[in-house]
């Protein structure tokens, strides 16, 4: 039956294509390089299809507020919109605000959905319902100072134990060199702590939605993250999100910075970093469970379930996210697009640091989330981050365990509400 529906949809799209000319789409996007690339491609799309596009662009917070307000009120005229799968997908899916793109994907010849990484599939698929098409992926990588390691005859660490040892050896307080810069601020740190958690064999909750932030694996991950920052991190680490950590590394005051692949220009661009020519990029180090870094679909294009122009909207989304469209986005220097074939082309890799390309390629099928995938994700991050900050403060193991037990109870209450 599904095959028949797909064939009929293909036939309908072919027959309806000329009728879509003259349609006007309202596209609401975020202020981001990928939307700027889309803006550049709109004239070609309009010429090929006869479909008119009105593009609006907003800051990240403003976009979220606008979409939530319009969708909750009903009757929104939005057709296509930028969406953040890790942050928005679950709550928007539960609210019924996404159109299902699975039938369109199946009915579109040569779209090659399998060209997207498995982690990208997992990030936007709920029980076979595809909420959006990923446009920007992001993974966890390790930036390091080549010169500082070479001066001491040290190799790039590949395990957590090696990382801790090397960070300690390159810390040079007398010369204002801290060993490692990591996020220490309560909520922002959770996404970066996630890879430590996964690599130690832990997770935020299990398949039955039982909270697991006080397990031995989670506590071991917290200890490693906390010890790195407490013993070898910069002063004021508890107030640091990524801009502060990146700035410390870019100013030549840290030997390691472990953070998102999408932030690479902050330390690899000579215009932004005093140590760009001395910086290397490596795969996230392995813990007891291996190197299990996050690889998330940070941004995607969705179609509003209330759109009156879904077929035209899909033509737009398909045009922007097919191999040609994604190759163009990547070619502008956009970090880590999700189509795997693009990484095998000169156009897809020419503007990137070769070590960065290798590290990203090795992380393609990582864990498809970097935070608890809940409607109450902000509350969850605060609860989890509160325990990790205790480890960063250097609290003893018993105190961290006590706080983790208490936090686990509060986190479970969030999970129980999610089940309802």
C-alpha cells in the first residue's frame, strides 16, 4: 500500500509541477550562513520553478519565539522554516507543527536520502515520521596546540587517560598557559559533557526513560570533566560558555579546546586566532566505551503542517537540500553539511582545514543528540549541569554522588511528565 501511495504521489507531483508556478512561499529562516547560502540560490529556484519565495531571517532566539507564537495561535502563513532538531524537534512534533516529509522523500527520484548520515536520519525521524531535512551537522572535536605538544615530545592523545596526562604536562601557569579550555557554565556545558558521558558508557536516560545521571558511568564521566577543568582549566571556568573558552585558546592561553566542529573558524581563522597556524584538530578521545562523540543535526528545514502550499514547499526544500544544493552550501565554507557524498568532492572540502575534515569524517555516525531529547530540555540541562559544576568545583566524590542522586530524582520527575 505504501508503495502505491508513493507512486501516486510521484505522479501527482509531476502533473502538478506546472500548476505550482505562481505560488508564493513564505520561508522563515535563522540568521546563519546556511540560510545565506539558500538566499543566494533562491533566484535560480524561482527561475526553474516559477515559484516565488519571500524569505525572512531572524536571530536564533527571535526565530524560536516567532514560530512558537504563530504556530500556537494557528493559521500561520509559514510554509518552510528553520528548525533545530536537538532543541525543538520533540516539542514541535508533539504539537503537530511539522508536515511529514517521509512520503515526499520516497517519491522524489534521485534525492538519495541514504546519502545523509545515519545520525542525521535519527535526529529528524520519529517512528518513521521525518520532521525536517538536516542542513547543518555538528560534532565534537579536539583542537590542540601543535607547538606545545611538540616542545615536550608529546603525542596527540587518543584516550581520556592520555588526554588527562598530556593536559597536565602542557599546563604552564607561570607562562599563562592553561591546559584545557572547556565550557563550565551550568547549562551550556551539558552539550559538551555529553560526549564524555557517552564515551564512559553512560547516557542521560535509558530506553524506558529511567534517569541515569547517577550511574557509575555518569559519575566517572563527571569526574574526568570536572578534574580537567578544576586542575588544569582557566580561572573563572564556571562562568564560561563557548565564546569565552574559544577566546582563551585563540589568544594562545590554552593548550587544548574541546568543543563543536562548527566553531572551528574561531581558532583556525588567522583573522580571529593568534595561534591559527599552530592549531591541530583531532578526533574526540576514547573513553572506556570508545570514542562516542555527539554528531547532531544542528539546523534543518521543515515544512509547517498548516501550510497551504506543501507541494511547492517540498520543491523548495528538495532544491536546497539535494546534492547540488548541499554542495553549494558546503562550498561557501559552511561547516559540516550532512550529505556524505559532499565530503568526497573537492568542492566540499576545499575551504576547510585538512585535519578538521579528517576529524569530522571520523565522527560522521556519532550519537545523534548532545542533550536530553525532551520538551523540557532547558530544565533538564540545568539539573544535569548543576551536578557537573560540583565536579568542576572540586567537590569530593561522595558529595558529587549525593548531588547526582538528588538531581536524578528531579530529572526523573521531568521524564515522568514527558511520558504522560
